[in-house]
C-alpha cells in the first residue's frame, strides 16, 4: 500500500489528523485531532443536554413513570439535527479536509516513478 493511501485511510477510517501525523506533520496532526475530539465532545454535550431537558420537561414528568415513545424519540432526533447541523457540518468538513490533505501531502513526498 502506498504511503499516500495509508495516510488517507488513517485520517479517514481511524481519526482525522492521524494521516498528517503519519506524514511527519506532527503539529498539524495534533491540531486536527484535538479540534476533532473537541467538536465531537461538544456535539455529545449538546445532545446530552437536549435529551436531558426534553425528558425533564413538565409534560413528560406528568406521565411519570414515562416510556420513550416513538414520537418522543422522533422529536429528539429532529431537534438534535435541527440544533446541531452546523456542528455536524464542521466535523464532516474537517474529516474530509484531513483525508484530502493527508493524501496530497503524502503524494508530494513520494518519489516519482522513473520513465
């Protein structure tokens, strides 16, 4: 497997920034990994609070003990996407950038075949 392919796969399948780290761009790799982890953590935090506040809403607590109805799960799902689409977009954009950048930078460093 070529180095460029390996770098792209590391960033694409394991962790964004790992391909940059593999390419000896240590600082760039660590920055991308850190930002990715922070963005995913922020997304998880926001969804946790969305679920928490939805389940502790007065209309839900009146039915205690409650069950997660399909309608409630659908409402949570819609709200999670509606409120966090921008954060999901940032994560996807960073992930794609990491893959393309790792591949391109590894290609620059590979020797060209002799003709």
